[in-house]
C-alpha cells in the first residue's frame, strides 16, 4: 500500500476554508502549469457533510477536477492512507476516477459528469434498477487489501474517539442527557453477536451510499458511485441496508424506507447482476437470507452514523447539527432493534 501511495504526486500546499476557492485555483495551477487562471471556473459543492469540495473546471479545455479539503479532525473517522489506496484500486476496474495528486490536507481527483439524485428519486425506477447493478460491480471487484470486515473494528475505534468533554456546553449537556459510551459499546457487542450467528458474506463495500454519492450519467441510462472515503471490506448486507436507510435522507423520513416486497424486488435485481443470471433464475432462498441480513444491518447502520455524528459534533466546522442527527439515528436504532426478529 505504501509504495502505491508514494507514487502519487504530492504538493506541500494547504487549502484553507476561509480562502477555499482562491486556494483551489492556486493548487490547480500548480498541478496543471499549462492552465491559465482566466480559463478556470470554480464551484463549491455543498452536498457532503464530512469534507469541503470544489469543482475546478478548465472552460477552454473542457476538463474538470475535484479538489477535496479534508474536514477538520476527520482523521478520527477516516483512514486517509487507506482511502487513497482503495481509490487507486477501484480505478483499475473503472469504479473510481484517477487521483491526480495529494496535498497537505486533501486530494485532487477526476470529475465524473452527471447529476446527483434526491433520496425520493433514489427509491424509485429507474434508480432501483441502476443502483443494484452498480453496487454488484463493487461487490465483485477483487480489490487488494485486508478482507476482514471493518464494521465492528471501526465502531469501537470511533467510540474511543467520542470526546469525554464537548467544547460547546450545550452539546456537552445534550450528550450527557442522551448518551453513554458504556451503553453504546454494549449495543455494538450485541449487534456483533447477532451478526456472528449468520456469518454473512464479505465484499468490498462503499459503506456510504447516500443520494449525494450516486451520479446519474449524462445519458441517463446508468449510475456511477462516487466518494470512497468510507470504502472497505465489509458485510455486503450492511452496504445494502445502509443504502436503504439513506432513502430517508438527512431529515430521517423513514416513511421512505422500503417495505419487504420492495426490498425483495431490489435484492432480486442485485443478485441477478451479482451472479450474472436472469432475475427468474435467482435462488429464492438467497433472497430470503439476504433479506434477513438487511434486517440485522439496518440496526448497525443507525449505530454507525449515530456514533459518527457524536465525533463530528465536536470537531467538524461544517454547518450541520450533528448532535441532533446523532439523536435521530440512535432513536431509530432502538426503534428497529425492538422490531427485528433476531434468530435464536
């Protein structure tokens, strides 16, 4: 991994939030010295809540790159070296764009033409046909690296990074009133014990398949998955369940969460692409087994992003109410946990 990453061009340059667009332009001119400043068009993309992102387009050459400034203290959440390596690996299989360079607090990588979709559109046709196909390609890709599922390793590491004291007194009071590290660790132990009963398949997963990370291509006949910082080997059922949870959007409107029949339809398409067979040839038992995996991992998704939010609430400078989001995700966790028919 280290040798692959060391082959990337590297610039001793820092992008600052207060001068984001100007710094992005300066970095682009360092990376592409043949470009002229008057040809550069800059747009800040605001859909993400982990990093700051700028689309830098050369109007004359009709070329675009993305300049990502890592979010403050996001290294508490994301292994940036692993992200670089994973992206380089995914690019070998046409599943990611090329990384052009790294800099002190971010990376520059290729831009994919397309349009993001809304959570409401994501759970309708044609997206419920396009997305299973795209995700099956990820799950089949022989990405190099440790194939141990990351889910519970990450969750315990994240709990260790939840601050003992929040800098904002209101956040400190909200955490004290609603959360306990000990209880969160107990819930992680419980979920891991349930997962270990079924030993579900492991694949290289996206792990963050929300609407903003799905691009409908220019021809509107397929999608491309973007933003790979949470990518890792993980349980395939988690990747799918997490995607279903994202139908609710950041507002957590779980009325959009797919019912069993909608899930079954989606999973049949996914398995047909995964095994490269007609939908009618998909094994019904495999669908039922995957439905159960999804029901278990729906709970884990809420834990994952709830814990993530508790870390971000103290460190992120992005304008988002992470503490309230954490409360919403943990509330959902306890609700679905009661409804899940865990196997004995």
